[in-house]
């Protein structure tokens, strides 16, 4: 697949689902209530995966906890990707590991137990 194919796929998902996008130079963010995202233009497999992940926050399941929403958005991204590569999987795992570490550092977050589905992802 080419990055142009990945970018086109993202643009089609946004248009078909009436999601407003702001193209930015770094990272991504999703606002479910207002159906909008901030995305980096797709230039690599990783930016494609991150774009899908952010769209997944809007179109996918929304569990109660933040860590569960992150897992659900990555599951959505993998399910709806044209192609899911080892590079994309590694990007997802890296970001999920960051969420695990973040949840352990913040007292307001409940760190996931070892039985949590997030560990199925990070073990892949």
C-alpha cells in the first residue's frame, strides 16, 4: 500500500461519517461529541494508524474507563485498516504501554490489572 492510498482511506472515512478534521503537524486528538478530529497528514504507516485510532474514538465503542477507550480505539483502527502492518502494531503497542505507565503514575487513574485486555495487545 502507498501512503496516498492510506491518506485517501482516511479522507473517505471522514467524509462518509461527516467528521470534521483539522490537519496538524503533530499527533492526533478526537472530540466525540462534536464529531471532529485533529490529525497529522498521512505520511507513514504510523500516521495512518494514529489517524484510524482517533477516528475510532468517534466511531467505535466507548467503554467507561479511559484505558478501555484507548484499547477500543486501537481495536477499531486495526479492524478498519486497509492493511495492518507490524509497524502499525508496534506503534499501537508503544502508545498502549505509555497509557499503562501513565495510569500507574496518576492517583486518579486505576491502573489495569494483569487480566486486562490491554495486555493482550502489548504482548503481540
